C-alpha cells in the first residue's frame, strides 16, 4: 500500500507539469506497465483530480481544472515560495485578502515538514520589511478581479474616477493591463471618449455594473506601460533637471530604466534627459552613474553640487 501511495504522488507530480504525457512515457518514468498507469489515473480521478485523457498517436494525460480544489502536491521550493507569498500578501496593498492569506498560511505551515517550516520561520524572523503605511492607497480584491476579467474578456469598463485634484468623472475605457508599482496599482487602457491611451489609479476608480460591450483589442503601444513608470516617478520628484548627455539617445536608453527620466534625441551624439530625484544629492550621484559625459546648467544648486563633487573626486585621486 505504501508503494502504491508513493507511486500515486509521483504520478501526480508528473501530471502537474504543463504538458501532455503518453501512457508509455508515464510507465517508463514510474517503472510500471501502462495498465498500472491507467489504474493509477483512475485512482487519482476517484480522489477528485481531473485527469484528462485523449486517445490516438498524439494523445495523452494532462491534469486539468476541476469544479473543486483537490489536495495540491508541492515540492520543497514551491512550498517555501507559497508560504513566503502568503505571508507577504497578508500585509500587502490589497484589501480583503489579509485574513484569507493568514488562514491559508496556517494550514500550509501545519503540514510543512520541520526542515521547511524552519526555513520559512528563519526568513520571516531575520528579514525586515518596511513598516506598512496604513494611510497609503489600498485596493479592493474584487475590484482587481473585475478589471483583470475585463482585460481577459476584452470587455469595456465603465467606472467613476477621482483625479489627483479631487474632480470626479465617469470613464468608458477599453482595459488592457494592470500594473503594480510600489504600493499602487494602475490600469492601462484606451479611453473611448478621449480616443487616447490613459493610465488610472485603481484605488481612485469604482467600477459600475454592468460592464460595457466587448471590443476588438488594439495593439498595445510599447510605451503604454512605461508611461506608468515615468508618471509615477516624476510625480514623486522634489527636484528636476534637464541634462544634455553626450551620447546617443539609443545608447542612453539601453543603460537606464524608463523610470529614471525621459530621453529626447538632440543629434547623433547628444540627447536631452529630463530627470529628477527626491534630493539634489541623489540627483547628482545618479548623473555620475550615466556612463557618459553630461552638461548641466540648471538648477543652480545642482550645478554647484556637481562642481563640489568633481573637485572632491579629483582630490581623492591625488597622491
């Protein structure tokens, strides 16, 4: 009986990989006959696992989705990853899943082998997270699910939206992507009324029901998601600067993240970088890491700080 149970677990582990397995392949992996494989597949089905089988030369077995959730089989690394993810979700930015995450984590830790439980607890004990800002924006799990489903099904979203200045409006949008940046969630979509791509803070929108009609998907511009990164970063900058960088726009774009700033080509050897930072000191340091010469003319305090840093670096290399 123990040998049969171990074989079933091994068979289940194989079937959970995203591919089709022929009866012969499974028999070779398990060192049994194809008849035994068929019997074991029937046992898994009786336990509630939806094992789908197709006949023919290209047929095989695959584990599908069922109406109920049967027991999951996780290897060591998967179990640790799920435990860490649940612990993180319990203190995250999505409302309504904290208690659910803690219940799932308690069930998982109860059945974890001691060696894995120790790994998870050690990481939790010695890894500090930034304290959660309970006043920060948080989104409802149902709202995220509604938006994700609309993106999947290509259905228009109608929602009430509150802009950063507090003004209220009603939007009709073709949704395409949800983007998580820091503690905020953003929706990238095509605003039907404005006939242009827009990004929306999810914590500022309230979906209306029913949703709108289906739409034919447009080609999502590459810069649509990058627009979120640039917009989020620039809104947090306290100090800004436009710097002429002595390299081509293409080469600089390969070196920096889009969140650092906007690049505009001047000619084949120069480009303009619109960038910023929370402090002048951080801005000066970031410019020094561009990997190319640059010219900065304003703001005056940044120019003076760059002069001071240049002199300091020269003195640091003198005999």
